């Protein structure tokens, strides 16, 4: 039985670091092909500029202004303008306006049931202002009634170093981790929305510290010395915290690790203007924190499972582009990815979550907290970082929805919007390239050690 329990997460035989790396080497070309070479998956529609940060006043400079984004080097005045954080964070490439509202009104009625809805043909071009489904783990991008988003090219705006750092970035990460502070039995959602109390902050910090200390001790040697060791048998079982809370933390930390690996891999030396991998950046943020790498692999296993579970439902999906040949091509590329994800034994067993003890009551809590994380993305004071933060929280939200809200044995299957599909596959692509970057960095560390 190769299913991973989210508790121990791993069965040695099936989901060691090396097993997941092998899977990634096999599937990555198809994932890249899908996300870089099809229109359907390379444009994301979102409302990037018109939503205010709901948690603090970003007009007053804590996270919304340029100053908070530029403190990675001593004096940005000394470097060419195009290498400055404010420039690196800007969006590039073509972006299209959302089609007029009039068109939306002509929408055909879609049945509520059926995974992706029937008559989904329209979804390629126009996104409708559907109401939020109570099973969503993410605030849908098209939630707000009036201001609608634009299509942004994900290919022209790769996730990489932007120089966004300092107090602004710290506030956002702190707020995100604060959402991990579940409380027993009741769900203090409104308290968490404010999210600023020191009690909550310190509880989240304590939890993180305990977890990190335990994991660090156990993983310190493992990953570096023997990539075939399991990546997540981390002693979490002994922890006082319940499974669901630990999974929540791992998803967030894994996303953070993935962002770090991209910015370290695609790093701009702001004094020479050269884009290159930055080994020091990797060593400080990831290599010396093996539990973060473990959480990245955890996310890869989890999203792989969601994509495998979704696979059969995508067989009949119409990726209408107005051109039947292109539709067929897009579908073939999607199925190449889902087939790859389905080619391994089930590597994540979601059925163990929300079952025992306080598990069932935690589901709503878990979902609401994840929605809050998606709202926090409006507080990210760098356009490109906000774009990818939104894509990835929507992607994890879609994965969680597939894992925890889809009962394949019943007809009760929530719909996935086009934005959710695009976010899910692009998040998978992000994880896939993070895994590759970490592998490459690991070889660089080994080479450096051998040379000493
Ligand atoms: P940070 O990465 O800011 O981490 C803050 C603290 O969190 C650390 O001190 C550590 O205690 C803890 N921590 C760090 N990593 C983990 C982990 N994996 N798990 C658990 N705890 C951890 N910058 C870019 O250059 N390009 C981007 O595309 C980009 N996207 C971003 C998207 C979002 C949503 C946010 C909030 C920030 C983004 N940033 C981006 C900024 C980047 O993530 C860092 O915040 C910045 O580089 C400063 O890094 P730091 O070393 O201060 O630590």
C-alpha cells in the first residue's frame, strides 16, 4: 500500500525524495509544455490592482509602497533603474482586458452539478461572476461584483527575484503564518481576520518553533546525505497538534519554500545586472532548513494527488479556443500531465484528514483560514509577487477542493472554474521547477564541498 498518510506523509517505498524527484523528471516536460505553450494555461485572469488589503492600511507605507520593497541593497540610487526592485516587480508583456459585462449576460445556463459543468465551452474566453461556492478554499478571483480583472501572461511574468523584501514582505508572511493558529473547538474567524494580536502571533510562533526544531533535528542530515530517505517522516506524530493543523502549516511553508527556491534560482545580482542562481540565497533559506524542503516535497505529493484525482474528469472537458485543432492539442497536453500524475501509486491519502477527534469540525476552520491566506495576497506590495502569490494560493485552494470536496462515488462534485484549473496546473509547474532547482542547488553544494 503506497498511500501516504498526511500524518507521516510518506511510505518509504513509494514517496521518498528520490521517488518524487523521479516522478518530477518524468512529468516536468509535459507540465512545462502545457503551461508555457498553450493559451488556455498561460493567461490568468485576476483582479490585481483594485482590491485593497483587508488587513492593514497599505497606503501608509507598511507594505504598499516602494520603500518596503527595496531594502535588499544599501542604496538603490547607485544601481541602474532597470535593476531596481520597483522595476523588477512590474508586470510585463501583453495583458488583455476582461470582456465587457454585456457579453457575460448572454451566458448560457450551466447545470450546477458535474465537475466542470457542462457546456463549458464558453469558459475559455469569458469568466463569469459566479457566486462563491461554499466549498471553495480560496476567495475566487471573480468574487467581487463590479471591478473585474484582466488577463495577465504568466509566461511573460516569470516568478523570480524582484527585490521585494523588508518590513512589507515580513508583515505579509507573518500574517499568513498567523492563520495557522487554530484554536480548539470554536472558530474565531473574525479575530483571525484582524490577525494582529500578539497572543495569536506568539502562539503561531511557538507552534512554528517547536515544529521547526523537531524537524530540523531529524532532517538535518537526511536530505543532504541520502536523498532516498523519506522526506516527511518527521516525528510529527509526537506533536501535540492535530493532523489538520500540521497539514495547513506544511502547505504554507511548502509554498514559501517554493517561492524562495525560484527567487534564489532566478536571482538578479543588482550590482552586476546578471541573472544567475544564487547559492548563498539557497543555503541560507533552504539548505540549512531541511524541514522547509520537506514541506516543498509534501506539496508536490499533495498536488500530484489532486491532479491524478482530477484526471478522469478532464477527459471530457472542452478547452474551447474557437479552434478545434488547438482545443485537441490543449487537451492532449493536459492529459499528458494527468496521465503522468496517475502513473504512480497514490502518494497522498487525503481520506485520513477531517475524520477523527476534532477533525470534522476543523474542516470549515481549515477552509476559512485558507481563504484568509488568499485574501492576504492583496497586501503584497509588489505586482509580480502578488500575481504569483494569487496564482499559487488559488492553485492550492483548487487542489484542496479536489482532495477534500470531491467524492468520486457520489454525484456531488463541485465545479471548477477556468481560473482554478489554470491556477492548479501552474502551481504544479511552480512546484515542479522548484524541485528541479533544489536538486541543482544540492549538486552545487556537493561540488563546493568536494572542492574544499
Ligand atoms: P522571508 O522569506 O521573508 O521569510 C520570513 C521568515 O519566515 C524567515 O525569517 C523565517 O523565519 C520564516 N521562513 C522562511 N521560509 C520559510 C519556510 N519555507 N517555512 C517556514 N518558515 C519560513 N520575492 C521575490 O524576489 N520574488 C517573488 O516572486 C516574491 N514573491 C513573494 C510572494 C509573497 C506572497 C510574499 C509574501 C513575498 C514574496 N517575495 C518575493 C519576497 C520573499 O518571499 C521574501 O520575503 C524576501 O526575499 C525576504 O526574505 P527573507 O530572507 O527576509 O525571509
